[in-house]
C-alpha cells in the first residue's frame, strides 16, 4: 500500500492506494457512520462494509441532482445524525460527488471519506476535494471544494467493471499522462494489453501515478485559481459532448482531448507526431477520438461552461506530451476546429 496526502485550506486528505475495502473501519473514528452507496456496490461488497447505517441512492448521471441531495438530508435528519457523524461514500464518481457535497453542506459541514470502487473514481473523481451535483442539465454547476478525510483505492474491486466503466477511468489516466508525465504516457503505450486486462501491477501504477499527479497539482492550487485548470484537459469540449450526446464520461473526454490536441497543433505548440501518438493510444485503449456531433447544441453547451469568461473559455492545450498550458481561446476559434474535426 502507498500513502499520499493532500493539504487543503482547512483539512488534510490521506489517500491509501492499494488498501482493501475490508480495512475501511480501521481508518474511521468510533462515532456514528452513515454510508452512502448504490445498489450495485451494495450487492457486491456489503459484506466488506464497516458498521454503519446505509443510505442507498440510484445510479447514473441523472441522479446527481439536488433532489437526491434533499433525499439524503431527510434520511440524515430521520437518523438524528449530528455533527459527530462521518459520511462514507462507497462507490464510483457519482456516489463520491454526491456524498461529499451532502457532507460538506449538512449542518454546515461534517466529516466524510470515500472508498472508490471504479477506476474513474480512483484516479480522478474521489481525489482533490471537488464535490458537487448537476443542475439544469449542466455538469457540476452546484458544488464546493472540501477534502475527504481519506480515500481508499482498492485494486481488487476493479475486476467487476464493465468495458465502458473501465474506459471512463482510462480516459482520465491518459489525461494525467498527457498533461504532466511523458514517462507514464510511454508506459501506457507499451503496456496496452496489460492495462486493458487490468493486471494488478498495471492498475497500481496507473492509479498511483495518476494520484501523484493530481494530488501534486491540488496541493499547489486547491481551488482552481491557476494550475489546477490543467486537470480540465479534454473536459471543456468533453463535458459539452457528454451533455448533448449522452456519451460516457471517459469517451467524451477522449474526444475532447483530441479537440484540444488539434487546437494545440493550430497554436504551434504540439507536433503532428505527438498528436498521432495520442490518437493511437486512445484508439488502442478502445476509446473514441472523433464523432459526428450536433454543432449548434454543443456550442450552446460550451457557452454555459463554468470556465467561460465573456466570449473566451480557459482551454487546456499541450506544449508537448507531458506538459500542459492554459490558454484563453475565443469560442469562434473553437467552433472552427470543431467544424474541421467533427464535420
């Protein structure tokens, strides 16, 4: 097991990479524990849960709403949960996002922790202190920055993932490599078969290296004032496509990374050989790199992006594989690249 730390503005978060679900209780205080999870995770792993009351929520992006949050608030009130309660989210990114937001706002904030059960949650969604829900169809429009007390990343639970869920996590691993670690990028290129098979050594390296990258960036810029924006590589366009075309997150981010890479070439940053490497890796990992889109609806979604300022959006480009830069891009420039790629 490897341990990393994120030092937030008001709290510290400890990340346990390689810890087992059944050891969750050893990291919890003796006070009341309320577990938030979904039906799939509960059916698979309830025998490994620590003692505590369970609140089960639905599944899918459609339940990541304020209505779900209100449902959990009512349950907590009926349980007479006070400020000593610890909220434990056991599940994927949606469970972690919702559980973290609930804990951060119930009684003006109570302690919380995560046990991440998907690759996406382990490498990205549970790490870094972003907690929130969707609103009016737009991703993560309502939320807070607040660090979980700890995050457990158990590689053993990833064997039950569908190919689609695996792909969602792999998209984020490629993102981390592309923005900050060319050696990890090379490792991914050389070990595609092991990665697709989720071999334990490859899983540990992917999760650990991704968490090292993300925790380092968050430690330097917890609330996305500057450097943390680099973690949005592929996400600006990706979120718009995800909203309009209902793509899985990792597939949308994969397409978004190719849009950002093409913008990088247009800006004179990235070489054609490097964009080819990125496209080849994503394809080898069974992730899409382009698709036919509804351009007007996608552009409308981009105009509602949280990172937009007037007629520009903070866009993450690549200077090279392993080095990212945040650049304000006029929406008209973005529309031109999208038309050329997605026509």
